[in-house]
């Protein structure tokens, strides 16, 4: 008799995601369990996939399910075996009641289903979010460069394999990446890599505040993340550089610097953080620190494109000093170092017009060549090289006229011009010493000689000297304005944008003094346009400063604030000490006018700090003019403190001013003592107030300063009451 065998099920198709889910959790699906088990016995691929799934169920994946005890594969298999045994085991002589077998199986199945359903769901959610992330990353890599809009380094969440040059972003690719990152985060909100990627998309779109928030979310997940700190620092720096609010700019840049320092504490080898720190220090005007940071970076990375960029910043900082430029030009002339001159013209184009004029002037001066090997031919070669490079960078070709002018001088004319230039230098020295009358008396003859030669470049300087002499000698603004108009005509004849900007600035100063603000604004707007077009950064900065002054006089506080903030930003980059201090002080004045006393006090304090820092390299010694500026700032701080009822601070500021006031400055000393007396009266320290007022009686009695005498009379009346 033949043995009867049951038909074997077909191996069937490979398991789908739903089949795996149903098999592990014991859920009912379209395919019977027997079919799934039979297929798994015979299909290597599905067994491997099941093994991978069970590995996920083991609970070792990135701590996502730390609260759930891990379920091992052995436990799963034991539980499955128990279920199968309960379902298929034959009866035995000592049979456990069926209800107990099924109860045991049910209990085991409940544990398995409760744990594995959650874990399997998590597995498929992770797989889905991973798919979205991979698509987002691929889209972002198509548009990604490791440079922020202002050139800071950012290589997250993946290293750059493309260009390090910033190009217009592929908007479509960025939009695709943003969409996929959103979908990945919708599935897994705590997916750190997706957050970093989304932040990078926002950075590429110049949506800095949105990028910063994403980096912050990563940092809030746990311990400090160097990539997120670096990214947040970059966004803070970009926000600061984009801000028109001087307080926000300063705060953002300081916060960016703190983030880069935090990264370096975690990872001292982070080149990105060190590079960004150097750049931020440069933008803040802390040039000595920036140079030190650049040196440290170059010692570790001397040959990359990033090191070359930092060398350019290094040269920019050094080229803010005209003495460095003169020395470098002479060195390059001697060595015929073409690349050095071209690089100088590229990074500091605003210095080149003066350099060209200086080199050509020295080519005529026999004294310049004594003891030097730099000959006239080498100097003329360097002037031509600078002119060509400068013209390429800025589009200004006017200095070819100056080269042609020098080239067309005959030997007697060269000798004559050299003599005139020497006489002109002597008059400038007299002017600096306050001898304005001698300068005015001797310039007409020199002017006629320059006109005979056709030297419009030196005529600009001569009429500027005459205008300043009228301006400072007896405030003869009408005569000064006449000389400045001549100056502008000569500058236009020469065609030199830097000389035109200089003449416009001089004219605008007269319009401001005469309160002809419409004319002043027209002049300054034209000056700003010329400066921007030809990359004349100092003149653009001064245009912002003078515009700020004009708007302040017109009670247009917000417009004034904007202009002074722009002047401050340029002043920091240029290392223009006076421009930085004046801009900070004037920002304080504008904020005071706007009723923002606390902010005004902060800016006056920053002006004082900057003023002291700039005198520190000289051992802290200040000229009488610098001492007067210090005293004026301290007095402003004192009166602001009085208005804010901070009497202790007011007394501190006025006492500091008394210690700094130059000897013999009677009017200034009296003003300080009046302020100090007022602070003592407010504090009800009448004895100290009376002592200060007593020290000022001789000045009040002299009748020299009637406004001070009135204030003293008023305060004495208050004391008597």
C-alpha cells in the first residue's frame, strides 16, 4: 500500500514589507503563515533580510529606544517556537490542558507583539526617513559649496567634493533638498543630519535666522555638537554683517566669535573654526588679533586655497597703513615683483592712486635715490604696473594721464616740478603747525607755476590746502568754499575719482557748516556713488559719516543711524582708528537723540574703549587733542548717567574726566566740575557740590564763558535753597 503524502506548498514570491511585518508581529495578512515559513526556509535573500530586521529589533541602533528593553533574536525565535508548538504540537499521554497551552502561547505572543510591533514600526519609519534624507542630500550636493555668502567655511553635514568658489545657487536643487529634508523630519523629528542639511539649505538661500534656529535645535538635543556650533557661528556672523543695526551687528559678531572659540575648545584642530575666527576678528576691526590668528592658521595649513584667502586678508590689514604700502611698492620696484604689485592693487585698490603719485614724484627726486638702489626707471616701471592693475580692478584709467604727464616733461620741467613739490611740502608742514597765514600768502605763486606745467593733480592739493587754511584760521567759510570749488574743477580735469571724492567731501563740509543740508546731501550722495564705483573704501566710509551728520542735523535719527553704522563697519575693516571712534561716538549721539539712553551710553563706552585701545601701542600716551576727545566722551557718559539717575556712575565719569583734562584747559575743566557738582547735588552731598562750585568761581567771574557763568549761578542758587 502506497504511503499518502500531503501536497507541499509552492515557494511563492519573496516577502514584501507587509509580509515581514505580519510574520514578526503575528498579524494576519493575505499570505498564510505556512507559506511565509516555507518560503523563508528556501529563500536565502529573504532570510538575510529577516536577519537584518531582527538585528534592528535587538535595540542597538543609536539609542533610539533606550526606554524599551532590548529583545534578542534568540528570544524572538524562542517565542515564535512556543507559538508554533502551541499551534502544531501533537497530543501527549500526559497532556497539559489545551486552555493552558493556549494561555501560555497567548501571553508570550502579547509580549512579542507589544515589543516587536513598536520596533518594526520604528524600523520602517527609520527606513522611510533615511530614504528622504538620501534624496535630500543628493539634491543639496548638486548646489552645495563649503562657503557662506561672506566667505566663511562650512563643511556640514558632509565634506565638500565640489568647488570652493561660491556660485549662484541652484534654486531648484535647493527647493528639492528642502522638501525632502522636511519629509525626513516629519517622520523623525530628531534626525540630526536632516536638521543640519536643512540649515545648510537655508544658509545657501541667505535665510540666516532660519538656519540659526535649525542649528540651535541640533544643539538642544544634547551635548555640544561641533558641527552645529560651527554652523550657528557662521549664521550669526552672516546676520551681523547683514545687519544695519550697529548694536545687533556687534552682538551677533561677538556671539559668532564665542561659537568658533567653543568649537576650538572641543577640537583644537578645527581649521574651519580657526579660519572663521580670523575672518570675524577682521570684520570686527580687531586687526592685531586677526593677524595672530592668521599666523596660527598658516603654520598648520600653508598651501590650500583657504590659506591663500587668509594671506589676502593679511595683506588687506597691513595695506591699511600707507607706510607699509610705500615700503612694499619700493621693494617690488627694486625686485621687479610684478605679482606683488598686482596683488596689492587687487586687495587694496583705494591705496593705489596715492602710491602711483608717490612713486612718480620720487622718480624726479634725486634725494630719494641717495643710498638706494631703486632707480628712476624701476620706479616708473612700478607706476605703470600699478596703473594697469588698478585700472583692471576698478575700471579707473585716469592715471594713465598722470603717467603721460610725467613722461612728457622735459628735463628743465622735471627739475622745476621737483622744486615746486618741495616748496609745497614745506607749506603743508606750516599748515599742520597752525601757520595758516604763511600758507595762504605763498600758495598763489606756486599755483600759477603748476598751472603752467598743467599739473592738475598738485593743484588739487594746493586748493585743498588754501581752503583748509581759510576754514581753520578764522572760520572764513565763504573763502574756503571758493577754494574747494577750484579744487573740484582741477580734480575733474585730472579725471581722478579719488581726487573728485576728496573735493566733494570738502564742499559738503562747508554746506553742513552753513546749514545748507540739501546741497550737502547732493554732494555727499555723489561722493558715495563715485567711491563705490571705483572701490574707494575710505571715501565711501567718510561719505557715510558725513551723511550721518547731515541727517542728524535734520533730526532724521533712523537715517543717521544707518549711515553711521555703515561708516563704522567700513572703518573696522579699514582699521581707520579715528573713523571708528568718531562713528561710535556719533552713534551714541544719535541714540541719545532717539531717547535710547541705555544704548547711547553703551556706544559712548565703546568709543572710549576704542580710543584707549588705539593709543595703547604708544604706551597709552595721548596727544592733547586725544585727551580732549577722551574728556568729551567721559562728560557725555556722565550727563547720560545723571539723566538715568545712576549717580554713582555719573560721579565716576566726571572724576575720570578731571584726571584726564589737559593742563590749562580752563573752560573744559569748568564744564566737568559743573557736571560733578550737579551729580553731588542729586545725591544730596551738598558739601562736595559746594567745593566743586567754589573751584570754578574765578572762571565765572572772568566773563569769558557766559554760558558757564549762568550754569554756576543756577547751581549756587539750588545749594542756597
